[in-house]
């Protein structure tokens, strides 16, 4: 059954559910095509809610029987759920339904993945399992019995009992249905143990398919590390006897924080030096932490409705960012977070998909699992912490946990604890949650008689549904440098609240060089007229790592802009400064690798569009390559030593220091390859004993149009490993020549290893196509048509994955009339497809405007 006609849901229409639930008992009799689910739910009237009809969500299932207090009833069934008459007081509702996990290709609800039963219930998957009030503000204690021939039967909470072909689980903590989980399969455990700071023993298990045990150790250690960190940084202990993580191959999300039973995409659990890169290891560490941190910020305290999604996700992303900053490099992490935010969230803010961090309405909630909700939501939490200070932040979080434990809350509840804990009025600050768009700061300065004045003017462009923007509270971290590079004013937090506002520094002996927005203290864009010499000075002397990197990035962007628009030669001063940074061995190698990376081609297209130019993707690509060639020539003397330093003898380690050395060495390898024809890259590929070095060498070769023999050897070695083969599929498309991108992608969809039902493989192929800017926008529109063909096909199988991939079209208005027409035609073709899901339909209509 395809989706019903789209219906818009509004935040303003929220009303509490008319009944409370005192307990839920579920029994699953698992069968591939005919699973029986029996539910027994104890309801009582909600004294704080207006009365209303008794309605339970339910989709894609067959009702076999229903009873109220033991008496059979005949409810009215619609495609959306069930209604029936109920008693005025407490009552028990029982139902038995039948569902078909084998046919559930949406991977939402209960489905089968490689013979394993698995659930995904966030946001609204539980309604595909049984009839229930599937909303986050309805919280209840669950007891679950699973009956199956599968050897491992898991659910939320603590194990109660088990026997031959059955197991019972009880979760003592009330939770909404979206946190329900069940897994049944042929699995093996990589076990561990953790003792909380109060002395409670917790059993840990990473459940994987037989044969994958050797790749689960990093996930287990990451879990222990995150549990200890949450105790020390937030005072939060784990609250069950067991914590289970299961690796699943077919999974729409990265991972899911179900209470006590986290379900993970396999790519975020399984790692070994031979199969996973340094980036994979760091990502696993961070996502394990993220989902564990949800135990308190998302599970024990959840969101009242899905409009408050940013509350649990923004806070938990901020927590996992802080965790990574503590266990790795805080400056490098901050730069990486800013790169991601600018590349994806700023793009979202600047296009037809722009929306507030807390939206006012939605058609399909799955479409609001966005970088705006997650990453910008995290930036808001970070700004709050900067404004109230470390002590104020900890006091507010302690109050949040004490006041709202076991509740489903709102952004207003969240801000109120900060007001109560710190005495601040956050009325204006709350606009960050309700106002879409990226604020733009224009900065001017003046110096006279030892007085230096910075003047800021803020403006936020109109976004869909919001034409007028009010001034935001913007924390701006500023430091001032003297002529010799010394700090004359250390980092100072300026709090901007007006549309235009000036700040003055007294007692200076000369005009300083300002270092503005240190640590990326707010998610804003800045325009300030400054010379290349000033940027080079900051690149050489700024004591703030983020702004030192930012100065280099600004110079690279300016150099590329001049090359694209004016046929200018690469800036010699920037190249010289880059060399100085690379030779500075006191700097973190990971930081130097980031300095060496150019702005992406998509970032340059967005930059040119903001300057009022129509970007030409092929021109951008040509200049991008020309600048890399100039870098290779200018840095020729430094690069070999950097590459050699990355060849670390002995046992592989994914920790920050060796990973940073490899990152810098492989960045150097990419530039060396432009000059040596690939000799050094071929040698590295042949001798590499870890995936980081292997895939970097292969990428360096493909980037210069070589490496076909190595590509074939890679496939021959790893054809049995789905996660490694995702890299093989994606890398060659991402680095394809523009005219080859669409034909290559089409050929790879015919490859025996391509599986349209596996989201990882689909993302590897089509995400790489859209990420190859020049290839996706190659003349003729072949990539546009190919992606549209597959989105239509994929939508019938997995609407969530289709809708997320459709965002490749979100910047269609940025380009020339021919490309605009081609992309619009494909969006209209998708929109005109019969039976389109709510997920994809909403996204396409929003992009079309």
C-alpha cells in the first residue's frame, strides 16, 4: 500500500493524548511473511488532556482480533489506524495483528535483513508493528516476549527469562514507542563489562554476524570510553543491567538509540585496520558515543512532539562533539564541524529546503532529520554554553536532568532551565529555534587615539515562509593581535543583540589585527574587507587555531575566485604561507592536513553565487585542479618528507596522533601524484597494510585518470565485503571525469554487487554521483535524468532513502538557465509520478517551491 494523500501537521495544533498508559505487554511470534504480534495495553484517562476519540496509529498490517476488557470489539479501520468506543474509566485494550517483515523494504517498522529480524521505529515505525498511540509524548513501561527459532532474541531493557525458542525482556523505564526495539537472528556477542561510578555492574554486548567478531573490538572500547566520559562530564550513569548494540547491514539511519538495545548500521560498528579507514574508526567512536549519550538526552528525557526533535538531537550532537574534542583534538574537531556545517547546513539555509531548527509544520517527519536540526541544533547548544559559561551550563544541565527526568519536553522547557539556573532572559535567544536562515555579519573597524572599534551589522536573508528576520543574539569571540603577532587583547566574548552594534577596545598603542569569530563561536557568515597580507598574517600568527585555519581557507577561496573570474595566477603569497604552515612541526599534523585542503567545488559554486555570479561547474573544476597543480609545484620540497613521516612502522593504531600523521601524509601524496605520474601512490597501494593507506593511494591514482589496475585488484580482494565494496563503488564515481560520471554510474548499477535494497550501497553510488559536482552538472543533464530515474524506482522500495538523496537537486536555482531547466524538468517528472510517497513528494514540492 502506498502512502495516503499528504496532510500537513502543525506545531500549533498540538494536544496531549487523551489517555495515559500504565503498561504495555507485547508478544511476537516471528515468521518471515506472517509475524503475529499480540498487544495488551492498559489505558486510563489523561486528566490533563481534553477528551477526544480513541485513535491508535496503525499501518500496513492486518487486524486479526481486538478486545476491550476481554470483550471482542469491531473497530473502524482506516489506512492510518483504528478507532473504537471505549469506557469512561481505565480499560485494557488487546489486539492481535499480522505483519509481513519479508516484504518490508522500507526498513521502517519490523523487517528482515539478511535473515535477521530487526526494527526501526523512529520516527513513526512502531505503527507498522501494532496499533498504538505512536507519538513521543505517550510513555509507558514495556514487557516483551519474543518467540522464534532464531538463536538470539533481544529487546529493550533487562532480560527477564528465556527458554527454548523464546525470551522475555522488561524495560523498567517509561519510553515512547519510537524507542522500542527487537532483534532476532543468528548472532554472536563480543562481550564486555563496565562498572559505574556508584559500583553497579553492567554487561555489555556488541552483537554481530558470525565471522565479524574480530571487527567489533573498537566499538566495544568506544562504548566504555563514552560511558566513563558521560559520568565525568555530565554526572550521568547508565541505568540498566545490560547494554546491547547490534550491527545490521540494511539500515536507513546511521544508528538508533533504542533504550538498552542500540541498533547500528554495520558500517558504524565493524572496523579492522585492513577494512576501515582512520575516518571510519573516528566516526564509529563518535556515533557509539552519540547513541549512548541519548540514554539521558533523548530516552530518559524525550521530546514532547516531533517538532522538538532538535531538543534531543541538537543536545546530543553537541555532547558527542564535546566527547570527540576531549578524546582527540579540540581544534581539529571544531574545524571539521564548521566544514560540515558550511558545506551542508548553510547550503540548506540558502535554498528551498531552508527551515527553522524547530519547524512549524511538516508533511513527513522523516524529512526533518536534517543538518539544520542536528548540526545547527548543536551549534545553538554551544552558543548557550558560551553565553552562560561552563559553570552556568553545568548548573542548567543538572537542573534539566533533575526537573524533567521521565518527561517528554519542549524547547521552552529547555530554555527555562537555563533561565532559572543562570538568571538570564533567553527570550531573544529563542529566535535561533524559530527563525530559519544563516545570519550574515558585515564588519567594519576604526582606530583613533588608542581606541579600536569594531562595528557589526547582522542580516538574515528571507527563507521560505519567513520574509522578515529579527536580530539574533550572536556570541562573537574576538581577539586582537599586535604588529609582531602577540595578543594585545585575549579572546573576549562580545554579545551582539541589535541589528547594528559597535564594540570598543581602549588603550592600544597601534591599530591591531582583529581575529573575529574565534572558535567559530556562532553559526554565521562574515564579510569584512581585509587584505591578503592581513589574512597571511593571521595564517602565520593567530593564536586561535580555528581562525588560523580560517585565514588560510579565505586565502584559498580568494585565490580560486580570482582564477575562476579573472584568469589570475595562483597567489604566490598564499602558497608561501602554506609552505610555512606545513613545515611547522609544532602544529598538529591533522591541523596541517586541514590547512592543505582546498574549499570544495560545491563550496566555490555557493561562494560565487553569493557574489552574484552564475557558477560554471566545469570552470570551477578546472581551476581547482590548476591550483592543486600549483600547490604541488610550490610545495615540492616539503611533500616527500610529510609523506614518509606517515609510513608508521609497527602495529596500526586509529588514535589521533598516528591518524593525523597519515592524514597529512596522504594529503601530501595526492599532490605528489600530480607530478610523479602516480609512482609513489602505486608503491603505497602495493605495500599498504591498512585501509587508510590503501584507499588514499587508490584515490590519488584515480584523481589523475590512472589506477584501473589497482581498482581491479581492490575489487578482487574485497568483493566479499559489503562495507569495503561501498568504498570501491563510491570512490570511482566521486573521482570520475565529468563526461564519464553518468555512464559510469549507470554501469555500476548493473554490477552484481549493486543492491538497490541496501541503503549503504545506494548512497555510495548516487551520493557519490551528486557529490561529484562537475560530473553531476555535466552538460546534457544525463546525471540529472539518471538520478531521477533511480529516485522514482527507489521510492517504491525505500521512501526515506529516496527523499534524502533527492536533496542533490536543492541548489538547482544556483546555475545557468539550461541547467535550471534540466533539473526542474526532472523534479517535475518525479512530482508527476503516480503513487509517490509522502517522503519524496514533500521534498520535491519544497524544492520546486
